[in-house]
C-alpha cells in the first residue's frame, strides 16, 4: 500500500488566489511576508502582484515606505466556467 504524503503536490487554489486571500486580510503586507505565508519565492510574489495589477484586479497605493493594495472585488473571474462570479464572492468564502 502506498503511503499518503503529508504535503500534497498540488493545491486546490492558485498562488494568485492565495496572495489575494492574504492581502484581503492585511492590505499592506510586505512581499517577504506574502512569500513566507504562501510558500513561494519573493520573485514569484512580485510576478503575481505585477500580473494582478496589470489585469486591474489590484490597485497599489504607496503609504510611506510601504505599498497598500486594494482588491477590486467586483472584478469577474476570468475562466468561462467561473465568469458569472466575482473575486469578492470567492474571497468572501475564504476569509
């Protein structure tokens, strides 16, 4: 009988979603902290943040030396199977 791994090789949600969940709880979270909490590199977090900002899902505002991120919760999900739902709906379930 094969042993069950303590750490699955995949997760149900994407790292993009994980970043949004963390930012919905603490909008001024540092990249280093996001990387640690999600379990990815700082470089990956920077790439994901850039994509979310480029696609209009995140708005970034400088507050002192930190960035503060606002999630546009009314943005519709991109995949056709999910496009009738918004990011806010998903985050509402997860946070």
